C-alpha cells in the first residue's frame, strides 16, 4: 500500500471511530519513544502527552492516562502536514484537484481547522450565504478525529503491544 493511500486509510479509520473514555492513572512504563515493528509508525508517550507519527509525518497528538493495561487517549490536535496529505488523497478520490487542501505545517485544534476551512471557502468563491452549510458539514467530518480512544497495552522490557482502533495488537520497540 502506498504512503498516500495508507494515510488516507488511517484518516478514514480515525474519522469513523468513536470511543468511550475511562478515568485511569498514568503508567510510567509507557514513557518514551516507541517505533512500530510492523509499519512505518512511531508513538511518543511523555508524562501524560502522546504524539503519533506515520511515515515520519506527525499525525495527531493529545493526552493519555493509563493503568492496569488500559490506555485512554484524548486526541486534541491534528498536524497540518497530515491534513494536507490526506487532502491530496481526498482530491484523488473526488477527482477535484482544485480543492485547496493545504494546511499550515503545525499542530491544529478543531477550532483552528474550522477557521482555516472557512477562509478557504471564501477564497474558493463559495457564496457567503452557503459557507455556513459547508462549515457545518466540514465541522462534523473533522470533529470525528477529535475523540477519545480506550485501548489495551502491555509493556515487557523494551516491547510495547498496543491495540489501535480495536485491531490486533501492534508491536513497538522502545528506542530511547
């Protein structure tokens, strides 16, 4: 699977999933940088904060709590570089190369993403009276990324087994 298709698949999976939160305490065994043994993925756990990278591209970050082999991740920001990449994927699917899916290469909250989209709609020449309709739709689409994941994990030495989106556990190796 090529990089663009993999990122698009990841984006669609994240957007379509919803999870319930559970209140748990932090587990210091997760602290550090972990690299996937199976895919081009990396996760960094740092004192309650988490960042995910795919193909060396920052994708999402947020906060986490963990204990008793259960981890709860609250996604708070998406990276503009990731949004630009999946925008290219969406342009290929819709066969509409004129959609300006470029975003700043920085971490963005949902509110910031919506503001950027509103400006893009204006630049695209969407009639002012139609912009709220588009923003409602796009807000609902992007809001699905900002959810809470509750998954399981197991740490054994420098190996982390982490379920992601309810699939079979992926294996990561600690690199620092």
